């Protein structure tokens, strides 16, 4: 596939330190990959996006946040309707300066040596926070100070989320496969029992392994998936709450409220009202 290089001089005009762009993606297959001489922060605002890399393709979903270094080549394509991304271009010296002044960033995000863009999933609440910060950034002067005021809180939060100690070896293939399969609502509706069944292993062994590699029990992992899917339905539809709870495999509304509040910090009704208000009229 062809490869095109973009330059920050063409994007950052009149001494601007950054540029914010929003784009709806067409479903047509890209004819070329592109790289650039600048770091780019990119996230999926709506819908699904197919990311083409030199040797494979990935499907990105709403809330996926990408840290794209200058040496990363990729192309983006919409999947279905209303695929939209937000992109923030930074002058290279801004990212270099942050890395030099904050050694905690070494090996992470823009400062990782990964051969592909680092991808981090943001839940609905954190995606809404990111969008509000991007809106403020877009309205501000295009200075390095404003760029750092946007980047530092985000990077500090993300680095703090990285577990301080992780196993040196990769998780077993059966656990990885079960985690991927559990994204299917038909699976997570069954709860932890459905997750354990996917592995074909004894429940105590699955629990120990999940805690070692995921930092969660099977129940905690599945409930997090359920609440994330519930948040998407609450923010994007007017479907009644009992229907959403039942589809997540939790017909007991009291238990559903308890789980949702634990994961999102407010009741389902409060979440839906607050999210839809912020979407129409951002604070």
C-alpha cells in the first residue's frame, strides 16, 4: 500500500502549538497509509473505525484513545454509519519537552517504543471528560501552555492507571480468548459462570488467574463489561431501564442500580440525564 507523509508545518499555521480537528470517516477503503512528523492524539468519538496498519487491521470502537508517534503509519476507515474521530496535532517539541521533564512518562503513551499506536479504552464518563477538555482546548489560544494544560492531567491520569506491578510473562491464551469472547452480550449476560465456561477450566483456577493478570475476579470483569454496555445504551437511546438491565443479564433493578452506581458514580437516571445534557450543551 502507498504511504503518505504529513508535516506539522502544513497543519500548524502562524506558530500554533496544536490543532484540533473533528472528522466523519467515509466507509471507502483507504488507498494509502500515512505517517507524519508530529505526534497525534486521536480518539473515536462515535461509531466504529477500522484502522489499517502495515501488517494488520484493527477495529476501534467509541472511547478508544490512540497515541500516534511520528513513526507510526496507519489509515482510518469508517465502519457503518456516523463514524467520527477527534484528532489533536502537537508540535514535536511539546511532547519532547514533557518527556524530558517528567521521567514517569518514560515507556508510556507517546513515549512508548511500541511499533504501533498505543490504544487505551476510555469509558463513557471519561470520554465525556476528554471531550469537554478538547472543547476548552479548541476555544483557547494555540499556545504551548494550553497544550500542556490539556495533556498533563490526561497523561498523569493514564499513567496512574497502569498497574505498578504486572506479570513478566504474557497471560495464558485461554484467558485472552475468554476476555475477547466475553465482549459478546450473549456471553456476559450469563455472568461469571458464562466467562468460566468459556475457559473450560475450574472456577477457582480461573479466579486466581484472572486476579493475577486482570487484577479482577471473573465477576468484577464481567460486571465492568455489563456496566459499560449499559452506559452506552443509556447515553444513546431512550430505552426503558428494565429492558437495558435485563439485556445485561441483571433483571433485578435494585442490584443493577447498585452495580451501576459503583462503576459510574451515579444512578442510571442521573447518568443518562447528565450525559445527554452535556452532549447538547457542554458545560
